[in-house]
């Protein structure tokens, strides 16, 4: 055999390697099957959540379409839609508002008031509810007073709050505190009454003292009701805050909405209402998320 047959040209030697590099990578069949199984398992685990998201999205779309049609044709059927702004008008107001520092300041001040009032209410109502549920004497002393004050609406507290506190800011935070205090207190107290006494006796038999019983039995057993009270209290806190801002406030999303009504700016009224709803929903979702972190045993 000649030497020319044994020696290949460099281009011929590099051709198979180049062809191997240019060949598309083929995913092994077992990896494709694994990805499909993981996707199917993820869908089975999140099927209910995906369904809820889809149904919620469809309901929002139907609501917006109905709102658009009612305002476009100015329907009058018991309820008058002649002066109600359309969704497009509200969206135009939203585009202007997000570039307005004053609107952003209204939102920020309302959020700060909610944070202060709600946090103070939770820090006072949760321990007080636990103590009232554990000690009968304290329950008999405080419960009648709380039941007399609880039905008083937030609007009725505005004149008294103005007299009690030196500034409008403090009075608004106080009204927000009252709005969220009573739902948290009542739900915490209700959770304490539902604690299984067998668990308490078992803890005592194991040598647990009162502080340990509170920490290991009463508090964990009452947590679902406490977070229910926190969620309800957050909603009532927003109601109380908006009422206080409309009556005695100079800033805040409630004042923004009332000022828009005084200036006959209908689209800004709807924008303020939607902003209140979105802020309230966001804060409630945040509380539920914290509850799922604190109570991992309650997850489905």
C-alpha cells in the first residue's frame, strides 16, 4: 500500500469532527419522559390553584365588559350609570396619577397609617385575648367593656379621637387601631375557648408550667383563629381609615377620593376606590402568606 493512501489530507481528518459538532443534540427518551412526568405532577398539585386563577380572571373580564357597556350606553335601571366613568376614563386617570407625586404621597401615607394602627392593634389584642381566654377573672373584667365599645362604628369615634389626640395624624391612627383591634381580640378569644383541654392536661402531666403551656399548647392551637382575626381586622382597618381620612384627614387615599368628589372628578373617584380595594387585597394576601409560613401544618 502506498504512503499516499495511509496519509490523509488535514481537511479530510477534520471533516468528521466538524460534522459531529454541527449535528443537533438529541434529548434522550428517558429525560423527555422525566420532564413530562414532572409537568404532569406539577399540574396535578396545582390544578385547583390554576382553576381558581382562570375563573378569577374570567370574572374580572366579565366585570370590566359589563362596566364598559353600562357606562357606554348610560343605562338607567334603578341604578343610574349616566355619570359613572368608563373603565377607559379611569385608566387615563391612573396613567396621570402614577406620575403625580401627590397621589403617590396619598397612597404612602395611608399605608403608613394602616401599618401603625394595625400593628399596634395586633400587639395589644393578641396577648390580651390569650390572657382573657386563660384567666376567668380578667375575662370578666374586660369582656363587658369591650362588648360595649365594639359596636361603635369608626365614624362615631372621629369627634372623640380629635378631642383625645393633639394631631389629626394621631387621631386617624387611633381610629385605625380601634377598627382592627376588636376583630383580632374576639377571634383570639374564640380560639382560646376551642383549645382541647385534653392537651392542656397532658402538658401538665408532662411537667409543663404555665408559660410553657401558653407557648406550646394555647398559642399554637389558637393561631388559625388569630390569623382569621388578623385578616378580618385588616379589612375593618381599611374601612376605618378611609372614613377617618374623608372626615378629618388632609392626606391619604380616602381624602383623595373625597376631594375628587368635591371637585366633580368622577374618574378620580373610581380610581381612589379601586386603589383602596387593591391595597386592601394586597395587605390581606400578605397576612395569609405569613399565616401559611407560621402554620405549615395547615397547608393542603
